[in-house]
C-alpha cells in the first residue's frame, strides 16, 4: 500500500516513522510519502489560506496550493506504479471512522490523505478530485480538533495493522473488538502479567488455575461487564443469538433481558431500574 499525506505540518507525521507503521515501512509493506503543502506556494509568505466567501470566522485553505500538490502527488504515484488512489479527507463532518471503514481502506492500494487546518479546504478541491477517485470524508470522533493530522495518524495505524504480515502471528487482529462480523462485538476485558503480586494487588485466581474453560468464561464475563458499563449500545446492537446461556445469565445480572415485545430473542434491552425480571 502507498500512502501520501499533504499537510502544512509535515513534522506532525513523524510518528509514522516509529512502531508498527515504522516497521511496516522498513519492511516495504507500506510506502509512505509526506508532502509539505507550502512546497506548492510561490508568494513570499507561502500563503495557503484566505478569508471565507460569505464572511464568518477564520480562514479557508486555498484551491491552488491543494490542486497543484494533489496533481503532483498523483503524477508521482502513477509514474512509480501506484494505482487506484482514494482521497481520505479528515473532517469533523465526515463519516465516523470505525473498524469497518478501517478494513475497507486497508483493501485499497493507495490512500492520499489531505489533513486540513483553519476552517477546512475550499470545497471545490474535494469536488474536483471526486471526479477522479473515491473520496472518504472521515471523522475520528465527536470532538473538535484544530486540524486533520491527528486523524491521519489514527487512520494510518488502524489501517496498517490490518495489512497482511504487519502484525506478528501473536498479535492477530482476527479477534479484535469492533471487527466487522465479530460474533459479539464486545470491549476487551482486563489483562494481567507478572509479577503475581504488585503493591498488595494479586491476580484473579481463575487466571492462575490453568483451567482454560473457566478462564475463557471469566474473560467473556469481564468483557460483558465492561461493555455493559462503557458501551451499552454495542450490546443492544448485537444479534441476541450471539449470546449463549452463560452470557444471558451474566447479562441478566447486569440488568439486561431480551426485549419482551419482540421475538423470544429480540434485541436485548435494559430492565428499567427496580423492575425485576
Ligand atoms: C480536520 C480543520 C478545525 C474544523 C473550525 C475547529 C477529524 N474528529 C475530528 N474533530 N475535528 C477534526 C478536524 C478538524 C479540523 C480539520 C479534521 C481541519 N479543522 C476546524 C471545523 C470548525 N475548526 C476531526 N477527522
């Protein structure tokens, strides 16, 4: 996979030289090019922004630097054998980035990221390149950042770890939480390692029992507890058939029951406080 990033803060992307993405680059599994947008400005101040038509706060990123940058990046990619580019535009108004979208992006041969600053990029730039390639406008969460570079780091890591051979055998993404189609989309439970005692704190006995069935059950129960507490929406979204008898027992303890109005195993719903089953 080839990744291009056009930004006014190229140094913001330095983390792409280390850890999982850095190793993938070193192995040739990922080909990353970071470009300074100001390389395509020709005035004394290397201007990339201007006041918004229609007035309003802030500044808008100008068409010409982006158009020249993207044309140059695309030409270089094609010349070196890259194909089927897709534009990835981080924006708070974009499609929520999730594991399903990470999988979709990981299956593409070439991603061109356009992290903006200010109030964003003149819309005509996106509209222009949407005539030539798929455009993914993505948001990494319901909060406002000052620009799109952090989103590029997030999306790149989530995508890179899905590329064949990037994760070692011991780190498979097959059982990821949030993996599309996962049997039950639950959050990860707690993890422990040596030493067995730390500041008067020990390890749950079951994890030291060597009983794999009991360990698996304990881990599942802990995942259910954590998901019920932090992301009840993920439980409501699960097909009830993904929960076995023991899951249902734990869900009932946690205040969940199959929807009495629906099919015998309709979507789970939470019993209102104080209502016994
Ligand atoms: C790109 C400029 C700042 C946004 C005026 C604040 C993503 N989940 C996310 N939150 N924020 C962004 C994001 C913010 C950006 C840009 C992404 C470019 N800004 C602007 C509009 C309001 N300022 C994001 N992914």
